[in-house]
RNA sequence: GGGCCGUUAACUCAGUCGGUAGAGUAUCUGCCUUUUAAGCAGAGAGUCGUUGGUUCGAGUCCAACACGGCCCA
C-alpha cells in the first residue's frame, strides 16, 4: 500500500478532503429521471431555436468520460448505460465555488447532473448544467481516452473497464442478451416449456466429455457439474411434457481455446412425436429469423465470409461429406479397414474400443468441418459415436442424427431419440466397457435413466445449440472469449 | 502438450550496437467562456513480468519460470 502509484494516492487524498468538507463521495441519494438515449430520441431533432423554448430541465447520472476545460467553462461527456451526451458547465451559471469543485472531479467519477438542453456552435446537442453532484468517486484512473483498453488479457480480467470504455464490447453483450431473449420467445411460441434441470448430477451424462467433480459434504457423495442436461430433459418427456427446453450452462473439463470455454451456454430442447428432420427445419427457421431480427437480413458476414442463412440449408450425409467436401475417395470411405488405416496414417489415435465410426468422425473434423462455411447439416452419423441416438431404420450402423456447421464451427447437434430401454442399456454397457478400457470421456451407466425409459418415453427428437458460438457468429466475434463476459483465465501471474 | 510472439509509467506505445529510462494520454500547477482525442507553458510519475546467469556494466544477451495471444496436436 505504501508504494501505491501517485494517481491512486492523489485520489484517496481527494476522498479524505471531500469527507473533511462534508461531502460523502459514495452517497446513494441522487436519482436521475432521464437517460441519455431517451433525451436524444426525444429532442435530438430540435434546433437551437426550438430548444430555447423548451423550459424543461433534465437530470442524468453517469460517468465522466472526457473533459475539455477552460478557465471559466468546461465541456465534458457523460456516459450512462444508454449512451453519451456532451455537458457544458459555466462558472457564471453554477457559481465560483461549485465550478471550482467541478474542476476537482476526475475522469471516471460518477456524477449527477440537472440542466437544460441546447445546441453548441457546432450544433451538438448538449446539456447546460445548472446543478451537479458527485455521486461516486473513482479511485482508479480510466484507460487512455483514444486507444482505450486494448490489452487482451486486461480486457478479460477487468471486463468492467472493457465495458466502460469500449462501446463495441457493450454492443456484443446487448446482442447476446437479445439473441437469448429471441430464442426464448421463439420456443415459447412453438409450445415449448422452459425448464431447469440439475447442474449438479450424481451421474454426468448426455455428452461425451470429461466432467468437473465436486463433493457434497452432508450427503457425503461426489457430484459432477453437468456436461449436458439431456438425460433429465428426456425424463421430462417420460413425465408427460411433450416439448421442453432449457437454456443454461454446461461444464466440460477440457481444453480452452477460441472455440471452447470450460463453462458454456447451451440451449437444449426436446419434442415428442418428432424426428430429427423436424428439428433441422426448426433450427433453420429459428436462426434465419434470428438474423432477420438482429440485422433485418438473412445474409451476415463472419470474419470476412459472406454467409447466407436463408433456408433451406445444405444437407449432407457424413460419408458423402467426406468425399464431396473432404476429397476422400468414396471407395475408401466405404471400406471400413481402409478408412481406419487412413485415419491412423494421419495421426489419429484410436483406442481398442474405437473403430470405423471414430475414424470417420476424426477425418471429418480434419478435412470437412473447417470447409463448411455456409450452413450445412451433416447427417447419418455412425452409431458408434452416437450412444443416445435412435438407429437409422435402413442402416443399423447409422444414427438418425445431425450436426449443424456454420463458418467451420459446430453450432448444433441433434437426433431422433433412442427410446428403447433395452437398446439403451446395451449402449451404456458398451460405453462402460470403453470407460474401463481407459476412455475417460465415455458415458457412465445411468440405471435410473433406463428405468425411466422402461416407463415409456414417447418417440422424440432433441437438439442442442451452442449459444456462445451462435453469438460469435452473429456478432462477428473471432473468439468465444469475446462473447462470454468473464471467460476463464488462470490467476494473474 | 509443442511452436512462434508479447509482457517497459494508471493506459497506448517507443527504446538503435549492452553504457544512468522516453513519448502521447491521464495526473498536478499556471493561462484560457463554444470545445470535439480542445490548445499553450511547466512539473511529478518506473521492482522494464519473476528468478537466476554472462558482463566492468543488462530494459537490451542467455536460461528457467509465470501470465497472455496466435497457430498446431
């Protein structure tokens, strides 16, 4: 503390001086009656003559962001949640004492203003201050006014500063909120019931991933943060809800990258008496309507790529995609041994329990996924990597499953649900064997889930949409960390 | 896990061949009543990520480590 930077020390001294003068620097008494954007919307079109006739006074609260001081007058910008407005304060108007006090304020302080609107010589709508109060003193100085905060690490660690000084960051998170609200409305309009299922699960299921583990002291048992809500949502179908959805966090104990955060947001939904193709149509319609809602068009730009979200989207069977997009000859794709050999040659590692299906998926990741820029549904997944999907009637080695790719990213995953308890039990047993053989991502046996299926789950289809990636796509953000307010970081070094 | 890059004042960044640390913004002082990243004059502000090494001398060279970014697995 003794070696505190000068700037901070000066401001702490200012706080002491304020208190000594009887001014509380953290009072909670000022109540603004207006917001910047509302004033601009209501009066932004009036010229100076019209503003002069306006007798109303307005009160605003916000952060002091820019200062242009003269001897006896000061221009500044006040920033509230809705925007920025220029303010103008004259010594002649507020009196010498108040003006001297105003000059002692610092950039970043939160202030309350009361005044009238006028236009400056340069025709800028401005609040002429009649009264002001210091609402909250800022001890830490703001970043540089022109470049703002650009250090990526600092932006994530001090997101509050990032939000304060980088308007485009605020806009991303407003859009994120709007996207989630849109999805809720969309699902609600189609008769889906929003539900909440456990985040802490005794048996983590519903996805292929390593879970985070925790411990409940009183129950004296391990619990896992969920990797997916799937098995609980399906239990709700057993219970009689026919359309359910959940928007919430999943947790996966895996690597961090521009596409992965350990906790991420997923919308999962299940529809009884539907099959996967119904959900593909639903998702197409939903994402296109979402783009329309945000931008008034189905065409968006992501990292330089023009992407057309207008339905219908391309549909390709996985085997077909490997050939058509991945340039792997059809005879190799068809030949189980040849495909496994190719995968091994390309550095894919396969465990004893893994074979053709896994090889296919890995080759897909390498050669197809990055090239799927325009929205594409990949279908006909190997059953081996789809332990919760219904089998394809025409080919028991395939699952009635799809994944959606846009801009080279996996955005959604869905399938017709397996509702045969015997088949489900066998698939769990296969997963358990894989787990015992060392695959930490394999599923656990979930007896209660099988029991639920034994009561009868109506035929259904379900899907999950990665909300963070969808937000990235719709905000042209290159990293998942740009769309998560507080992304996971190591403690400061 | 591997490769490359980065880490210097509160922020944004320079720093040459190894020779006592620089700018702009912000802060402080003075001038300034229509500015727009206001202007002018002056001042203060540094554990150069950390630890070790080489050297008469290290922000600079070497090594390890920490944190971050990008790419790869």
